[in-house]
C-alpha cells in the first residue's frame, strides 16, 4: 500500500501574508485542523489550529481580565501574518511512499498530516485518519 492511494487530494493552502484571524475563520468554516503555507508552489510551512494558542496569553487570564485577554488574543490573530507562526518543519514524502512507513514517521516524529509530493509540487496530504481508514478497508477485504 502506498500513500498515493489513500492521500487527501483536497487540502487547504494559504499564503504567508494571510492573517492568522483570516486563516482561523476559514479553518473553522471548512472544518480543517491544518493548513499548509505555500508560495509559488513551494511548501514553506504548516499551521495547525492548535498553533493559534501558542501566542502568549497573559498570566492574568481569567477573572475580571478575561474579556480583555480574549480581545487581546483576537487582535493578535488579526495583526499577525501566518509566516510568523507557521512551523517550517514540514515532513514531505513522495506519493509512492509506503503507507506504513508514513505511519511510522508520524508516530516517531509526532507530526501529521504529512505533505505528499510529486517532485517539488504538493499533490496531497496524509494523516493518521487516512491510514486507519486504509487499514480498516484492507481488513474488510479479507
């Protein structure tokens, strides 16, 4: 089994200049957990919805200051371009990569989804859910 047969071909790419707030709104609307940052077909980084909370949150979070902290975080998302928060450590694998090696890479490196490449061009993504689905399909074919 190879990655190409189970990868997601419909994935979301964003520009380095997009604001975190804009991307967050699109991620929520499209129900996507992760986006890839691409410029001129070159994969530059990855951003997960959980990364939005890596911006500093004041220690005074909660109590009477809670509303101000919430507004502060939203303002930071509005002002911050994706390139400031994206993770440039994108794992790229070729589309003919063995599926279980991709799974092993996700487990050992603690990252997913992986960018599936055809040469230098990103053609899909593969995540843990895709691999579990492939294994379940394989099991039902026996």
